[in-house]
C-alpha cells in the first residue's frame, strides 16, 4: 500500500541538456488520489535541513501555512549560483503549496497557482481533489533530499530530487484514524520536475514526473 500519494502524474520531457545533469531520471507512473507525495516550501541553508512551511510573504509571495502535526523537510546545499538557488527555493515552495491545499481542503489557495502552472497546476488540482473527495489529509514528516538542478535557459530549469515518506501517513478526517503503514521501497519516490520563470520572477513548476520505489532514492 502506498503511503502518501499516487505517484505524480504528468509525463515530463527532458531536453538532452537537462538529461546530462539529471541522469537519475526514472520512468513516471500516472495516478490520482491520496497515496503519493508532492512538495514545496522553504529551503534550507548550507548543508542543513529546513522544515516547512515557509512564511514567505515578501515581494507579493503568499504565505504558506501547515498544521502543527505535519512537516516537510528539505535537505540540500546551496549551489552558490543565485539563479540555481532561486530555482531550488521555489521548487520547494511548489511542493508545500500543494500540501497546503490538501490541509485547507481547497484548490483555490493563493500559493497553489502562484508556484505551479501548466500541467503541473492541473495535475496538482486533480491530486488535491483526490484527498478532498475522500476527506483525507496527512500527518508526520516527509523528507526531501538528493537535489540536482540544471539551468538550461535564463527562464527554464530542471530539478530532480527524492522523497522519504517513511514518517508521513494518511489520516482520515472523519474518524481521525491514521494509517500507520510500514516502511517499504514504496516509501521512497524520485521526482523529475520542469520549472519556468514567470514574468514576476517566480520559478513555477510546470511539469512533474515521479517514480515510486525508485532504487535511486533507497537508503
């Protein structure tokens, strides 16, 4: 049984340039529902873990809020390249924006459409609705790690990363019951994402593919 979400979603087409850097990309599988994990929020400092959410309210950016019993942790080192670091930061905010929509049981949050666009946004809406329809949410901690970023144009980038969902669980909002599922290979997911820089300077996630149980992400 998958722990958090149905592995996400749209097929991602990598350019030859991106594939050189993002060589760990795996195949994606399509699904909709509540058993898979997607992500986005605050990024950390050098070599340190950063917990979500991020109250990023400057520059017109919407604040993202999480309940006390749920947390995303993003682990990566800043590259020292301002553009790449901005891509990484907004990539994590994309993840948190989807989770916030789940927690608020609404696809009309400010952050969801702010950090996601094109197929990533439509897939995210479908994904969040899978939780809403079944009156489910999630609790615990999801860890994101092994980030790789490739800036292929001034306004286009690719990011791959892994997630560890072994400490996050589905919760039934009606009964309060939490599915304490065991840790398996399916607790680890590889994500391949495409981002584009908007006119406002926001790196929006535009496409997402994922592989649940990827050997690349296994401990």
